[in-house]
C-alpha cells in the first residue's frame, strides 16, 4: 500500500532548514526571536533562558550535569533543536572540548525584550476610523470560506464559484505533485492529491504556505522576508485592524495572497485601508496542531454503511466523493453510502483504509463524537478487510519451465534465475521452475548455450 508522501512539518522546521546567514538575518527581529523561543520544547526553552545572560561558552559536559541520568535522551533532543535553529553555536576550546555559546543576535534581542519589554510590530487602528469590524465568529467563517474557495480552485473542481487572485503560474506551483495532466485531458488528482484532501485544514494550509515560501525566490522575493512577515502576523491580536500603510512593498504583495488563503481579511474605509488577522494567522508560530483551531465535525456513519454529512460545504462533498457514493445533496445535508466499489476506487487512487477511517473519526458529528467508537466497528473492520482483499493477490508476469532432460540442467537453470533475482518458485522433485517474465529471453539464450 502506498505511503503518505506529503509531510506537514511545523513552521520552525522550515526556519531551521534556512542557510546560516539567512537564519541570522531573521534574528535581527525581536519578534522572530520570541517566536522561536516559544516554539522550543520545554527543556530546550529552559536551556535558552539559562544561557541568556551567560557571555562565555559553557562546556557540553557541564550542561549534561543540568539533567539527571535518565533525562540524557531529552537533553540531546533539546541541544539538537537549539543547534538546528542556531540559538546556540558550537565552540571548540584549546583543549578541543566541545562548548556551546549563544547566538549573539538572538541573545542581544531577547535580553532587551526581557529587560525593557517588547513592542508590537504595529499598533491596531483606533475604532473611530475602522467603525464596525467583523466578529470573531464572522472572521472564522470568512477564513473557512476563503480556504474552501482556494481548495476548489486548486483541484480544478466544477463546484468553484469564484476564482482567487493567484496568478496561474502560482497555482501551477501549488498544483505540482497534486494534479497530473495528459494531452487533451483535464487535470486529475494524483495519489498525493487525494491524500492532501484528506488531511486536516491546518496541515493543508501549512503545505501551501511551505510551497509559497519555497517558490518566493522565483518571484524575486527573499524567503526570509516572507517568513519574517508571517511570524510577525502571529503576534497581532485576533480580530484587530492594522493599517496597510505600515507594510513594505513585499508585505503588501504578500498580504493579498494571504487574504485569498483566509489568513487575513482586507477592508477599505473612506480614507484608510486595513487588514484583520484570522485565527489561521495568529496560530502560525505556535503550530498547526493547536486544538483550538479544529473545526466541529459533521459526519455520521451508521452500521448499515449509510453516511450523513451535515454540511453546506461543496468541498466536503468533493472529499466524501473520494471514497463514498454520494446519493443526493440537500442545502445542509449530504447523503451517501460507503460501498465496496467506492472504496476500491479510493484504494486505486492511493488512499489507504486507515486514512479514510481517520478522516471519518476526526470529522465525526458532535452527537457521535462522544461515543466509543465514533465510527461503527463493523464499518471500520469491513473497510480494512476490503483493502486487504484487494491486496491479497499480487500479479507478476512469469514463465514456467518444465520437462528438463536432466537434473543438472534443471539445477543450472534454477541457479541462473536465482543469481539474477528472478526466481519465483521451484519444484526439485518434478523439475519445474517459475521465473519472472523479464528474464524469459535471457533464460532461453542460457538454455540454448547449455545444449
């Protein structure tokens, strides 16, 4: 069974992968330093704070004494994380013993932040200018609507009602690996594309953000500028309005794209324009596994394999269609059934039984989410059985050789197939051997030479 190839890493993994010079450039901003600090594992965070006001290098052996013997594994993980993010740097002294010293830029900015306090990247606009701003509920609904609109356009769905402002070349970057196109045929979802749709919203969003940053240099934009701006957004207050005039040219260009993804909402006043961060933006530096950003479930699966999805989303209908048969759709209800044929089609496209079951469990309607199990056991067991049934037989083109004139020729033939890694089966008593089809011509030539 194909494995998931799309990995949704957190933001700091991408920061850690930056070259040393670009990473040090990020640390010019105290907001980035704070974002990195709060993303660290607890022990790594403790080490960073302990080293913050120590100017001289600290020996590696001395730091090992900061933890008990049974905590050495966590100690190594913490040190590795600090080194990856260049929060600390390795130093070799005259005795050639390893020591660690804090990154000077990171240290200076964090010292200033702790002593004098931090300042926000930009101040919110006064309410007398912005007048009425959307409520947090409206803002969350807007973010979800924008994201679903983008996804429908991404997969070239016929359900999309309006297009985003992303340039076609940018959309092709996002679609790379998710869609495949042949001549004179409409693009189709690839195996990764099907798996992408089954991921939760936060993981999908991070995948797109990662592609957006990775391709920034092709658009003449320094990726560190984008990462810096995205991390700064996480320090803005949810639902507050911020003046667009405070942004640089690079940030102004990026904010339009982020609005299409649902990270911010743009509004125009009489004289001023502003942007309002949504929960997707304010959670960026924390990570997309934050439980507060998860949506309420909508799927109910019955023991008779009937499925009811209480949703108005066209995207939900597209996702459910990947592994079930949609029978009819009402304004707020999608009715379908999980069948052997619909699952076989899903398996053929690279979706595994575990992915389907996980999706149904994570998106279970509140009425069934509290039950154990959330999806009936007979349904989950049957989904896995149908997958196993499909993978039970592996067809391999092969050839059978028999009626050997001598035992010696049979053994020589078997050895030849074994040496080439193409021997599938042999019966020494009846002198029969089965080899892979690709060795057939070589086997024929070998037998001619033996005669």
